[in-house]
C-alpha cells in the first residue's frame, strides 16, 4: 500500500518534470539568432516549405501558444522533418532507435552480470592483487576516452589481427538485413533463423559493446564493491558473526542490503551509456540514434537534434523513476 | 628584602616538531603517494604546455605539408605526421593551450556559481519563507539539468548556440554547476550544525550574513577537491565534442579533433595519428583525477588508506 502511494507520488511528479524538460527543449531552437522556420527548413527549402513550417510552428503567435503547438505535435508524434533525409524525424528515429538500444541494453546487461560478481568478490577478498588491479583499472577506465578506446580496439582486432570486422556498421554489406521484428539486427536474425546473418551481426557487435563495457562497467564494479564492503562492516553483520552464522549466510544478508544503491547505479549507468552511445556509434558507423544526432548537429539539421534531446531526457527521467521505484520496493525504509 | 623575580613558570615553547606548517605536512603527505606525485607532475606539465607549448613545438602545429602525409614516427617527426602532413608531436603539445583554457574557465565559472547556489540551497533548506522556496527551486533546477545525459546536452547547447570556443565554455560551465552545487550543499548541511554558527546567530548576524561569511568558507573543502577532476572531465567533454565536430574547429590543435582526423587511418593500420592524442588525453585526465583524489585524502584524514 505504501508502495502504491509512493509510486503514485512519483508518477505525479513525472508530469511537471517532463513539462520543464519539454520547455527547455522548446527553447533550444530559439537560442539561435535568426528565423526558426528558416533554420528548421534547412538550406535547400523552398519559400513555400518555409512558410508552411512557419504556420505549423505558429511563429506569428505568442510564445506560449507556440509552446502549446509544439507539445501538441510532440504528443502526436510529429517532430518535424529532417531536411537531410527528407523523412519525418519520427520515422528516422523509429528506424534507428533499436540499433542504439541494442548497444545500450547489451552493455548494461553484461556490465551488471559481470560487474556485480566482480564487485562482490573484491569486497569480500580484501587487500590483494584483485584489489590493486581493480583500483588501477577503475582509474584507467575513468580517464580513457571511450571513442579512442574504440579506435584502439579496431586497430588491434581488425587492422592488426583481422579477427573481427571493421567499423562499417551492424552487418557485412554483403548480408541481407533480416525481416524486421524488433529492429535489432542480431535479434531479428536469431528469431528468423538466419544463422549466417546472426553470426555476422554478433561479430559486428563485439567491438562496440566491448568498448562501452570496458569503460562503463567500472561504475557497477566500484559501487558494488563499496556498498558490499560497507555492509560487511555494519553492525548487523558483526552481530550475525557473533551469533556464529556462516560466512555465506552473512554474505547473503549483506548483499540483500547492498542491493538498493546498486540498483540506483544501474540507472546512472544507463544515463552514461546514452551519452556514450553517441560517440561510440560515430566511431563504428553504427547507424543508430547517436550517429543520427551527431550528423544532424554537424549539418545544422535542427529538428532531429531537438527530438533527440527531448527523447534522451524523457528516457533518462523514466529510467530514474523506475530505479527509484525499485529502490523503494527493495528498501521501504527511505523517507517518502 | 630584595624581591626575587618569580620563577619563570611559562612553558618552554614547544620543540619544533610542529614547525613544519601547512606546506611541510603537504610535502610529507605527497612523499608516500606516488600516484599523487604523478598527478601533480602531469598537471604541471599541462600547465607548462598550455603556456609555452606552441613556442617549444619543433614544427608549426597548423602547417600542413600534404606530401609528408602519414609518415610514421621518426627522429624528424617524433610522433609521425597525420594525413595532411601536420606534425603530430607539435600538435599534441600545442593542444593543452585550448583544452586547458576551456576546461579551466568553465570549471571556475561552474565552481563559483555552484558553490554560491549550494550555500543557498543548503543553508536555507529547512525553515520557512523565501529561503526555502529558493532552495527547493535550485534543487529541482539541478535535477532537471541532470536529467539530460551530459554529453547530449553539451552537444545540443553547442549546436543551438553555434560552434565557438565561448559557447563550449558556457555549455560546460552550465552542465558542471550541479556537481559543485550538490557537493557544497552536503558540506553546508554539516557545517551549519556547528556551535560557531549558533554563536554567530546569537551575536546578531543576519542569516544571509552567516551563510556567506561563516558557513561558506568552511564548506568549500569538497568543492575545492572537486576542481581538479572537473577540469579533467571538462577536457574529456571538449575532446568528445571536437571529435564529433561540434567543438573546437578543425585546424586548431585539439586532442579530440586530432583523434577524429586520425580515425580513418586507424582502420588501415596507420595508428600514430590517432593514438598519441588519445594517450595524451588519457594520461592528462588520469593526472587530474589523481590530484583530486589526493587533495580529498589530504583534507579528510579518515579517508587515508
């Protein structure tokens, strides 16, 4: 019951949060000097197209009406047109979104599945080679630029060793794209039983996912380690030890209590990964949302950039909300 | 009766074991910590290069010789040349000027604004009236800014305000304010419970006066420790923005844009034009992070390993 009350409150807060986010994004385009309609229409637009955009955006109306129009369009899924691709932005996004999600979800899962055990292990087996190694790895991972690491991995595994395919996107150009079920090429190939395509897709996935995991899993590892260490030093564990409980039982109790902060860190990981995806997709020519946003920024195609920023902010706000709900579900002691 | 002087009961001045002072204990602290020393050396080198890099460079960092393109490292070109023939070594050591300028200016702006806002939101967090409203507004504002993934927001800000150094600086400054804000706010929560604050209140100071004259100087510690890693992070963001083409414009030597110039050559095996700038980036950021860690440890002896 408490959970439902907490959830209801958080969901209620979501609306003003999204409202402010949308206001910020709305004002982004108006930061630029010049006529917003002309800027959104692009360099090759005809006068008619510019006029049409002017009416759609309601540029002759007062600012709050323009904002209302903007929100109406967004809720209908209309984010304007990309003059580069001549498609509605929403179509471009729908096509590229799964590719980015593939990278983010895979990296997230691998980081969690590998990172939590490693973090727990180094917390239990204190002072040792693992401890020093982890410290050094953490410092390095936090300093090395992710896009540079991607290039280094390409250099080693493609240019020198030839083990993995080069950064030409998600698939070999000779392979046919599998029928679109989820939009994630590897998954679609698996689901439609196209084994060769699946193998090629996985081969292309290895380097970008490895880049992201190497740099960002350290977040999970370090946080798990710190939290579990604290738990192991806590009063209730000491009491349990005095009672004679086995180390394994104590570990289970410690882990159960260490779970909430780790869940929060997983949410933060996704926040980092969204930003990192932009760079890594550019390096590997991945064809996802990140690369799309970068190309739009560089060619001054503003509608896609505005849509991308809005979606990224909405996505992270929702992820943080879910993480907070999970935290509360596990540990109801936090103040509501 | 002669009056004898009373025996001198003043204590002898303490033997100069304490005479080292602040600086001396800092030296002793650094001695056992090779990581911290390494970081300090890196910071010193980058500052030196920022001031004198372009002058000590053997070649003009923006002079392109197409015939000398993609030469591997040699005694003439210590780190090789990139695809248009610019000497990589000269460019690598000239890049700190712009990277460090952007990072330093944006971090200082973020520090000043963040600490100021942090003191307000921390000191007036409880209580009634306009202070509380202000504090809550500031925190919600910080939450909203942090809802956007930082690189994406930086990209958007630079996109919509136009690519220029000033815009990169303002975007980075704006995005780093929440970190200094939260860290200062946490420190203010602790400092304002101390007896001297209550004493100041009894002495008749206004709340605002207490907040800025008494609480703020004592709450600066964590924010100061955060400056160094923030500089490193700002350098990383600048490099990332330049890598995708939204930061420093191309011929200007900057580690991120150097990596983007050299990226296509990585795939054909000419590794030097993208490797060395990235190495410089990594080492620099590591150095600043280590310095930040060291300062944090120095200020808070309970953290010392």
